[in-house]
């Protein structure tokens, strides 16, 4: 072994490699347990999922070795080419794709089924790193934000056309990368607020959500006004119009809007006040008031759009999953069946679990897709709180190592790519474990390194080992 090779292997982050190997081993054991059939007990029996997973594992290790042999410079030089390759693969699925599991997102080559949407995470992570690490790129400009939005939203749109909503949402996790690289904090906060408004508009009457939004705007304006007298007067005037006048009208039994829908009444009263506030904001050059008015108007548009989006854009099974999560639909024999049985399986595991191959929920197939999307409930049932905690600890450990590796990169390309890897793994882990315990929607994404499937395992292996290669040659 040459001195250079010795240095490379010495600098390789073996702690991350160890965490990866343990997670893959846990995944293989869990898949074996979930689908074990005494009549097909051979490890390499490819008629069973654990047999196929064994092949996928060896293939992933081969890919890892290949990645470690490729010069680091290759990824930076060809990041744009690789991104375009990913887009072409997604386009090919729209023409040649085969439907499987309710989505037309698979390419079939004989016995091999390949899902380009999974692999897109690698291409987008490399593409983002390539664009954002350029010397003259500035994220806080309109041009910079436009480029990044296009890089993320184009593949997301193509994946949505393949009916893979879950994998399209994964790409939104790259907002973590953008925030680390200087994206203003109000942008992700705006996204979170929009999600909250969307969910509240499903649970409550939209009119209640409008009033809540208005109250929040009042409070925000009052806190931001300080000693600025015009703003304080405006806040008091708004409060008088919205709260005192309706109370007075009610006291005198005067109903001016008896034949008008409440939503229309709200807009009639709101419109002139928004116009007056906007004039005041521009006249006094109150930037915060301009932003507040824009946020309020955007909230109104979003709240009134929820009904259409929910009923016409989302598919019936997606509507049912959201309603189940929010407690609107509690049909444990219908849309809530998977989550209910998953929670029963995890709860029945207790502190130390029922033992290997002893899970009753697993053995009797109470939870569908127990070797893929819901594999965490198999771990919880057979290995209990201890086993589930070990898995979560391993993910936390790996994510911390990835962030540490990313921060010590001398070149921005490696740092940006590293945060992309962390974002993808974090999103998958949070959503997958969350949906098995009923705190996130069931959107059908695998648990990294553990769930059954060659495309998923190979994708996360590539993501991780490309970063480890960059780190080991970080000169």
C-alpha cells in the first residue's frame, strides 16, 4: 500500500462507516424477521425480500468502494452533467415508466426495478453544491434564489407527475442547506406558517382562521410599533373598526349584512383597511407594516385556496391520510388502519421487545408494508424501547458526524453537499418514524439504510460515501 493510500484510509471517517454498517445490518435483520417464511429460510433465496436485500447490500458495498476510488474532483467538475442526467432519467420515466405500488415511477430492466425519483436526491445535492459554490454566486439576490428554486422545483414537479408525492416533498428538505448558506430566516418561517395555516383551515372553519390571523397581525403591529405614534393610532383604529363597531351593531340589533355571506363581509370590511394601511406604510416608510400587510393578504388568499387545493389537487388517499393525522377521520379500519396497527405493534414491544421472530403483529401481517415504509414498527415490536432508541441514536450520531464533516470542509462545495446529505437523511428519518407513531402524514418514504429496496439503499450509500470521499481528500 502506497503512502498516499495509507493516508486516505487513515483520514476516512470510520465512525460514520461503522454507523452505516450497523444500520444496514439492523435493516437486513428486520427485513428477515418481517417476511420470514420457514419454507424459504435460505439467506440468498431471491424469492424472498431478505434474499434480494442481501444482493442489494453487497451491491451497495461495491458502489461504496467505487465511489471511494473516484477522484473527488470528478463530482465538482461534472455536477451539472450529473444533475442533467437525473432530469433525463425522470423524463424517461414519464415515457417508459411502469406503475408499481400506485405510482408510475419505475423503470424495469428484466428482474431489476429502478426508481429514478429516489436517486434524484444525489443529483440535486451535487447540482446545488456545484451552483452555490461558484465564485460569483450570491444566494441573497433574485437571480440566485431563482436558480436554486429552479434546481429544486423542476425535479420535484417531474416526480409529482409520477405520483410520488412523498419523494417530491423530500426535495424541500434542501431548505436546510440554503438556510446554512445564508438564506434569510423569514423564508423558511414563511413556509412553516403557510403549512400551519393550511392545516388549521382543514380543521377549523376558514372564517375562524381568518380572525386568528387578524388577531396575530394586530399583536405583531402593536409590538413592532413601539413609540411610533402613527402606527399606534393605526393599530387602535383597526381594533375599533373590527371589534367595537360589530359589538355596537349587535347591541342595537342592527344587522347590516344579513343577506351577505360572512366571508364576503370579512373581505368588504378588510379591503379599505388594507388600502389605508398600505398608504400609511408607504407614506411613513414603515417597512415592517408593508411586510405585515403583504403577509396578511397572502394568508387570506391561502386560506380561501385550501378548499380547492385539498379537494382537487390532493388525491383521495392523501386527503384521508391528512384527515387521519389531524383526528378528523378516526376510521381505524380504513385510512387509519396502518398507523393504528403500527402503534399497536410498537406499544406491544414494551421496554425490551418480544424477541427476534416473535412479533405477533409482524408474523400475522397486521401492518402492510412492514419491510418497507413501516419497518420501524417491526423494530419497536421485537426489540422494544431499547432497540428503537438504539436506531434513533445511530441516526443522531451519523447526522452529527455528517454536520461535523461538512463544517470542516475547506471548500464550500463539500460543505454545501454535506448539508444536503444531512438534510435528506434527517427528513427521511423524521417523517418515516413520525408516520409509524402517528405524528406525521403517511407519505410513503423509506427509512434510510434499513427499509427494503435496492434503489433506496444505493441512493443513501452514494450520498454518504461521496461525502466521506470528499472528507478523506479534504486538502
